[in-house]
């Protein structure tokens, strides 16, 4: 969490960290500025001192709201420097950085972070390496300072994550209630019964997506990554978002994966339910119960300090004991258990820690962390997939809490 | 535009371009994949051949929708490579890249593009420079291949930009109509009259923002960067988004800057109107007319092939002839004309070309380009600011068209 940043700087032997980017692009900039809208800022963090936010004068009101120490970027005016350097913008950006660090008396090891075009980043950091005489440019490839800080959430962050969880669960509840309330039409001979929309036409995935969108608006949520509402064979491909033209037929597996955040940005929720309308085919029922067993096994064995990758291994081994293929023994399989068990959640849908099992994944389960648990099985050729996903919070006492209370019944009742 | 990519590769003497990132993060990835949701892809472009999209198997259905040649990332499975390399993920990513390029027979000069964490990008590209023996790693700091390609829009892109323009203008029209329809309450002695909301309370900026949000939902628009609806002194700070508690008083300058895109991503519109409810104070009126004069002057003098920076200079000189301070003669001024005249518009709100005046800005006005024109004047201490902004399209014949038809009347009539 934010209060760990000084410790994390010290562990890395850094005299300062520089973060570049915009709140819209960079989760780290958003993290440090509490989400106030800022474009192209430079943030300077030094141990034991307030962070400095260097910003465009046009954004001085938003900058002031962050509570950080602020400075106008025009003090080191980029275009004036570019004019001094005959229009060489790369040299000008490097020179601007040099002047800022010099003016703040920063020397020695300095870490560089933030989000941007990768080619530009490489060009600028290479230039800084070549030209800064008092500063050692440090970059981190994995488990970097801010990725690490963001794994654990403070009280304010947990409150925000509980709030978005509540709103997300309300949307899912409203959708389930709507589906259960719709009339059912018998299919033509040999085809399945299906739900009807208010206009008397078959209720489609398009209708469902519009309903979810309207519920999100009511709850003040947005869905930057869309959502997954995938039926039958589509549910057998984990990230298939669903076919808008599909009608909602009874007895078909539906995967609904919902990952909204508050309008304007903030912390995400991420939950999945698998539903069969009216009844569940035996095979789907079995895969679902096996996945529920994995889900419970993981929830019961979660423990602070254990390697995250251990839970991926446990999941694979449990599924394999039931004769399902998994990516542990069949890397690249598209059938059976084909993805990671879990991922950290926060200002990004996928953030640290990773739960994948590979050599070098040293992540452990931490107090204060928030992550998903989401086992699933996929059989696109057999026309179904199942997945169950809750968000889990590990409190400071090391106890685990699901933030996703919506029930996990496979069968969603329909009107008789 | 996309059909220029082969020429742009050849101009840079590149045998291939590699683009890394996710559709959500990277406008270039979104550009090349037509917006289908994909996470952590690698795209390989070679002159005269279809682009190759290397993607996670979980996203194979979305990948297929792009129409690109596709390959599963598990063919070069990162975690398996990491296991071979004792968990060194940086070495594994570099090795994965090496294998991909080798398998596609790519050698010589290869450009690297995309969006990501800047430290990771620098670490990976430095590692590639050190380890790839057959490949020269090329990066571009400015005017890079995709920035350049994206300046000009093809027919499909123009259609999308006309569509979002129409929807954005409809929202602005609905807002203006709503404001004009509200009852007016007299202020207490010595204070201004103000609009009333349906609940009989003063109509506030909060109410306006909710109204805009609801109109956006109806039009299928989203506002990832929010919007600016700033009154009085707040309008004097260009990026101040407005104070939710402010009541809408008559005769106060309002800057409404609206920059939505279709829900789920796509091309932006970006327009600004300045309004005074009921009547305009003389001083605001004068600043507004002077800004209208600049706007018209720029629109009338736009010409293909001229430097974009020339129009920033023209704007500054015109304003200075009327005794307003500008950033040309007073860099860093917060009073008068304080920002750039214009910016390219597309999948990002601010993209190339830049219209800023500095040595090294070689951008020229191009056929097929879309950009804003947005002069403005700011007097926070006097309690007002004004700005006018349209989106302008330069067609293939070199004619300029505003895509922002909403009227530019300063005074918005109110109910008698």
C-alpha cells in the first residue's frame, strides 16, 4: 500500500522514483494522484518527503486536489528547451528531466516508472543513461516498486473495493431476477425452449447486454473491458464475449463474467457465475460441481505466506485426479482447465500477484491483498464451459473474505 | 492510414514492425485489430504480407474476428520458456521474441511499438539489443510509424468520426434545450438569478453532469476523460472540470468541453462551446467575439501543406494585436491565450499532429487528417474564460469541413 513506498524505495536502494504518464493511461499515476484527471505529469517521490507532482498549468486545480506538493511543468518548459536544442525533442525531454532532478537535488540511483509508448520509453531512458552524469537510471522488469505496493490495499482502498463489489453484485442480482421473470416459449420441434423479451421476440444476448449496461448506469458503473455473457460453445472459450444474436435457450450453459468499475475510473470488481436456465444437463452439472469443489478447496486452504503458484498446482492436480486435461500436463490445451486460477485485482483487472505456476513466480499470499479465485472447465466441442469467480480479500489478521456474495446456484429458475 | 503502413515501413528501411500491448491500453493495437478485445498480443507486420496476430488461445474467437493471420502465443509458451531459463522472466520474454522472429524469418531492422510500463519496455528492448544477433532493434521517439499512419483517416474511419460527431452534437443540443427550458429563480439581493432543477432546488453542475451522462447512455457514448462544465473563475482554468456544487447563474461564462467516444472504445469527438445563460457581460462578449474572429481566421487560412505550427503563431499574433498575453511572448502565462490551438483527433483525444510552435515541429496540414481548432482566452482572476472548439476534417481534395455543426451563439436563451 502507499504507506509502504518509502520502505520499498529503501529495499531497492533508490534515492528517488520518477513516475511519468497520465491518469487515464497509467494505473500508477492514478494510484498516486487519487484518480484526479491529469495528463502527462511527472511525479517525483523521495523517502520521507511528500511526493512532488509536476503538471501542466492548465491542470493546476486538479493537481491541487491531490494533496501532493505541486510544481508547474512550465518551470522547465519543454518547448523552450526544444528551441534551445534546435528542435531535438528527445534531447529536450532528457534535458528537462536532468534539470528537474538537479533542481530537487536528486542524484544516485533513481527508478523510472509509468506508462507510455514503449519505443519512446526506451529512447528516452537510453538517452538518460547516456547523458545523466549524477544519476543512475534504474528500471525494474518484474515485481517493481509500484506493482508491489499495489498488491496490498489500505482501508480506503478496501472500502472502495467493497463499494464496487456491492454495486456489481446488485447488477448481477437484477439480471438474474429479470431472466427468471421472463416468459418461456417452446422451441420448434427438436429445438430448445427459450426466453421471450418484452416485445414478444426471443430474448437475445444483445438484450441482456443492454440490460446490464442500463443497470451499470443506475449503479454508476462502467465496463471498459465489456463483459462476457457467452452461451453454449462460446462459453467453452474463456474470453469469448458472447454472440449478440444468440437467444437464451433453457438448459444451455451460460458464463457471465462481469468486471466493472465506477464511472470515471477506480477499483474493479470481477465476478463470474455460470447459469443454466430452468435445468442443467448432467454433464454440465458434473463439471460445475467439480469446479465448485475446486473453488471450496482453494478457499479452505488459502493461507498467508503460501506461494500463490501452489494454488494453481493444487487446482490442476485436483482436476487431473478427476481426469480433466489441464495446462499443467498439457500446456496449450484448449479443453479442460486452460487458464490461471486467480489474479490480483485493483486499479487494473489483472494485476499482481500472478497465481500462475512457473519457475520464478515467487509471489506469496499476503495480508491486505485482494485477488480473484476462478476455477473453470471448458469443452467448446461439447458446447459448454463453466467458471466460478469471487473476489477474495485477505484481512490484516490473515482471514479470507469473499466480496462477492451473489449465490452460486447453477440452475436459474424460469417461469413455469 | 492503414494502407500507408507498407510505405512507412519502407521509408524507415524496416523489414518488420512488432507491436505489443492490449486493445484497452494501446491505441496502436486497437488500430490494427479494429477494436476487438485482446490482451497482451504481439503483432508482426511485414511489407506486402498480411499482419500476424499472436494471441492467447482464450481469445481465439476475438482474434479471428480481426481478419488478420493469427497464431497462438502458446506456440512460444512464455511460462515453459521461463521454466527452461530458471524463472528469469525477462530472459524468457526476450527468448520468446527471438523465437517468433526466427520462425517468421525476420532479420535486419525491426521497429518496436506499442504501449506498456516504461521500465519494463526499456528492460526488454535493452535485452533484445544485447541478445538478438540477426535483428537490429529500432525505436522511434517522435513521428513514429503508427503515429504518422494514424494522422490520416480512411473512409471507414471518417464514417466513424462523422457518426460520433453526430451523436456528440445531439447530446450538446439536448443539454442546451434542457437549460433553456428550466425556470429561473431570482437570486437573493445582490446575487445573480439562477436556474431551477425539477425538484425546485437550484440547478447545479452536478445535475448537468448527470444529464450529460444520461444523454451519453442514450447515444451509446462514454466519457473516459470526463468532461468540462466549468463556470466563472473555473472556466478561467482550461482543464478545470467544474465544481459540482455550483449553481447555474445567469450571465456567468460557462465552458462546456465534451470529448466522448462510443461505448467500448473507438474514435473520439471533441467540441467546446462557451455559453452565458440569458445575457453576456460586455467583457465576456468581447473576449468571445475576439475568439470567434481567431476561429474564423484559422478556418479561412487552413491550407494543405502549411506547417501546423504556423496556425499557432497566427493565433498568438492575432490575440497579441488585441493586447491579450499569449504563451508565444509569455511562456507559462496563466492569463490570456495559454494553450495550443489544436491537436489531431482519432483513437486518442490528443494525437498527432501537434500544432504547437517550437523548433522541430515539422508537422504540416495533411489531406485526410482530422483535428480540432480551439482558440480560447482565460482570465481566472476576472472570473471567466472562453473557448470555441470544432473538429475539422480535411478531405482528399484539400477542402476543410467542420464535423461540429452545433451553433456557436454565446448567449443561451432562458425562460422569461
